[in-house]
């Protein structure tokens, strides 16, 4: 915070004084809210599209301020008014619409903010230039920005320093009439660089930061006068410099990946081996342990049978069982056939007798 901001009356204090009949305090309070609305609308909406919702919010504020009786509800109520108007034109907190653009304005003296940034890009410290380029590139993960910012004090302070370095170069060499260009960046203002680069985690965080801006009107001026360049940065004004910082870590990882590759190569060399085993099938059979075990197991079994046969050779009864065993099945088959033939003959005989009896009865 600047020394001037420490002596400024807060909007809550001004509101209480205005409620007590101090008209000057009421005018000062209204001016603070107007500057605040302007800063938020110019960052949320590119070009002049943000002016109509901002003016509508200012009118709603002037008409409704008399209905606010609780000082602590003032800021939330005022922010809700602006949020309602911005949401109506498609730039609410719940929409993540890209706002990269190149819109000249009074601050750029009607010159292209993108061209002005490109004019001073080479004169900025390379490390700070890289941080800015990476931070404002929505395709770059914040961890990559953190890595590049480590050598400059870390995120978000490194982003804030790089931001002010760009403002200084634009002021000094491109005749841009910035009013807020501190020589030494205040670490307390670090979050505004995350806000401008769309690096806050959620709409709720954006809402809370926007309310915090009202605590120091210089922050609102700082953001409003830099807004055209913010949109140019979001649009890729420094995209050519958005090169992630090289570190030994990824190099080591690539080396480690290369080492397992040779280990995978032996199985890759295995496909040619199947062509060789195809010509040497016995080798393939010999390699599998199950095959020799299967061939070994049947061999001892016949040997034991032969030994048993040799021991059983003296008695003559041993060959008999195999002869009687095969003869048994045919004996069962012949008896069955004989039984069937006999039963069929008896049935036929009974039928013939019955037919004869029937014929005799008819003749009688």
C-alpha cells in the first residue's frame, strides 16, 4: 500500500459521514465507487463494450444508495449492482470468455497497444519478459509460470515486477502517460497481476479481489490505465516469448525413459526368434518343461507293468483273465439276442392262434 492510501478514508467511513449529513463525504464516496466500477469493467470487458454496463451500474448506485442502511452491506450491495450489469452483456463472473484484443484508447494515444508492447519487448529483462508471456498465455499451466518466476521471487510477485517493468518501458520510450508506475513493487499488490492474467482459481476469488480493490483507490487507477495492455497481452502480444524455462529435470526423465528402451528391446527381438523356432520345432518342444515331463511320466508306467508281468509270468492264470474279459461282452450280447428271438417267436405264435380262433368263430 502507498502512504497516500493509508491516509485515505474508507468507503465505509465516508458512507457513515454521508449518512450523518456530510455532503462532501457523499461526493467523495460516489467518486470512489465510480473509479472502482471503471477499473473492474475495463478489465472484464475489452474496448468500449464495458462502458454501458458501468454507466448503468452507476445510475443504479445513485438511485439505490438511500436504501442501504447497514455500512457492512455497502460493498457487497454495490458489487452486486455491477455484476448484474456485466452479466447481462456476457461478462459475468460465471463466464470465462476470452478477452484478448487490440483496442487503442486515450491512454495509448489512439495507438495499437499490441504494437506498443512489441516495440519495447526486446528492452525488457528476458526473465521478466518470459514470465509475462507465460502468465498471460491461457494455454500455459500456472505451474510453468511458477517455474519461470522462481528465480525472480516467485509467483505472483515476479509477475507484478515484470508488469511494472513493462509499464516503465512504455512510459519512458512510448510516451504512455501512466500515473501509477512505482519504482519498487509493493508485494501486497501481487494479486492484481493474477487478476489481470486470469490466473485466479474461481469466480469467488475474483469477486473477493475486486472488493479488495476498493480499499485502495490507487489500485483501481493502476488497473484501469493498464487495461488496454492487459487485453493485448491476453491476445498474445508477447506470445513469441512464451517459452517455458528449460530445467534439468525433464532431461533426466528423458534419459531414464531411454534406459528402459533397451530393456524392452530383447522382447522386441523375440519376434525374429519365433521364426527360428518355427524351423526348429523340437527345440521349442524341449524348451517347454511340461513336454519332457509328459514324455517321462508314461515311460516309467509301462516299465512297472512289464516288471509285474515278468513276476506274474510263471503262473498260467495270468493270460486267462485277458481272454475271459474280452469273451464276456459277446456272451452277454448272444444271450440277449436269443431272448429277443424267442420272445418274438412266442408273440407271433400267440397272434396266429388268435387269428385262427377268430376265423373259426366267424365260420361258425
